[in-house]
C-alpha cells in the first residue's frame, strides 16, 4: 500500500485534464469512506426495495389516470406540467418504462439513515466511476469495484449511444465525457458520444441517455424530434419522459392513510415496513381547507399557516419544491425551518400554499446527520487534515434485465456546520469501502 502522501499525489495526478465538474472543485481524501459489513448488506438490499417502490409509483399513477385509484393522485403529480408532456408520458408503449438508474440520497444519522430523496437523473456517475477506478487501482476494496460504475452505465446503452446534456446540466458534462471516453477505450467496436441536447438530431437505432431535467424541455428546440423517434420506437430513451416519476411528492403519498393498503399490497409487508423506517414523514403543502374536526397528521394542526407559528425548536422541518422546476434539483428550493427566522418561515409556507397548483412543494421531517471524522488534503496549506463532518451517501443502482445491482457509492462529507449535505468547494468526495470493523 502506498504511503498517504504518495497515494494523494497519485489521485491528484489522475484527475482528468478538464476535471470532472465544470467550474466546481472538491476536496480529495487518501481514504475511501468506510461502512461496516452490516450496512453494506443493507445498501445491497435497499436497491431492490427502491426498484419495487418506483414500480409501485408507476402503477399507482396509471391507476389514478384510469379511475381505478383516486383522481387527486394524478392531479398532484401532474400539477404545473404542460398538457403535451403529460399526454406523451401516458403513451401505451411507455406504460412499464422505469428509470434504469436509481440513486437515493441517504443521510447517515445516529440511528441509521434516512432517504432525503430519490434522483432519477443523477449527477456523479462519471465522478464515482473515476473515484472507484483510481482507489481500486491503489489497493482499496471499494463498493462496486474498479469498473462497476462503468459496467453499470454501459448497461444503459450496451452497444453505444448518445448521452444528451443540456446547458442547464452542463456542470456534469466533464464527468460524462470521461465515462464515454472510458467506454470507447474499452469497447472500441461501439461508440458512446456526449451531445448537446439543444441541437440533437436522433438517428434510428441509436439509443439515448437523457441527462437533462424535464422542466428544461422549452429550452431544447429540437427535443420534439427525439420524442417522436421514441414514440415511433426508432430509439429508446432512458430515463423515460415521465415527469410524474421524478416528483418528491411520492414520499408524501407513501405516508397517506388512504393509500396504505395499496402500498402494503404492491410492496409487500416486509418492504413496506422497511421503507417506513427510512422514508421521512412527508406532507404535501396542499392549501385545500380541512373539515373543522380534521387535523394534519403528526403536526396536529388544522391549517398549514399554524405551522408558520411553530417555535424554532418545533421546526425540525424542511420545505422542498417537489419537482419540475429549476428549484427542484440540487439543494435549490430547500428551506430548513429551524435555520430561518420565523417571519421567513411563515413567508415560505405562504408562498408554498399560493403556488401549490403550479409548483407543488412538500414539507418533510428533518433528520440531523451524525458527526464523524474523515481525513482530507487541504489544497491551501498542502497539509493532511481531519474534517469533523456529516455525510450524504449516494449509492448508484443500475437496473439490468429486471435485476438491480449496486455499482458504487459516493460519499459527500461536508463540514459540521452545514445543514444541507451536497457537493461544495469545502466538501470531501470519496468512494465507499467496506471495513471489517469500525
């Protein structure tokens, strides 16, 4: 095993010349993020549970549209979306299509973990692939192995294809350039290309990985050509054009009493109970008045405006944009109740209620991440230091022929004073490994 400074030098020298994120830096560590064997096994099992959950979400929406489940389910999920996209997503030939990459954002807590959200168009695939490849070559036993992420990504476009990135998502172009380059090098008989979504012309038989959010469609002048080609079966696009599957609203629907038997039946009792342990309690910020005798469950309030009066200690709550908005991805559009003055919290709730039918928001229990220590290289001082921080763990699951495989897990370790755990200049990004004992 290399000495720590030699290992860091090897990692730094292996960085691609154009980087992995456009105009974004992160901190490197000599160490993968360690998890114990029990938690590693839980990560393996979580992938299939989330696949079954997404399949159930797809089924619930379809049944709502057909009148076999309440109409308000589809109304929640379609709010604010253009009619033509809703119509396209309901095409019969796409009925069973699901995202083939599942990436939950796991916040590691004192008692286990909570799933902050599930991302169907996740960044970090190329980055995690690079980290896994480099650390594995240096002797670390990383989850997914050295080529797991690349093999997983290839399963989306097994014989080559096009990776479409919009200007909105251009931060991630370098990591996708790296992934495509690696696949072209190892499989020269096929070709993977990174292309601009704004000007893309589909070619029959050349399948597409969609790396842009669906709210971005008005900025893509030629996207109708791609959608027509998908409708006609000339190309396959993944993830599918199903905006309803990309809503955070699903966590609120999961907890609703009227839908409990649906979830029990579709998930099975075991998966239903396991997901209850990890999906944070969530409410839709629906302004519809309640009957006089009713209360909002678990908050025991009659009107959402009463939530604005909660004390700072009672405001361990988040407000998030559900989806289909530039504010719906990354950490944009998230407000932590205990972090803002009461006036601002009240204003956020009022805005959420006023815009619910065009830009739905949810409220969610905030679960604080546990503190831990991890080493990193300080670029400013050229020293090895230890950060006291909190972790967001992002396992990457790829669905191939109905089977779900864990191909890698990216750890984002942020300083202890940060409430929102996401990539930033002062965050450590590291692959994940299994440690025999922690």
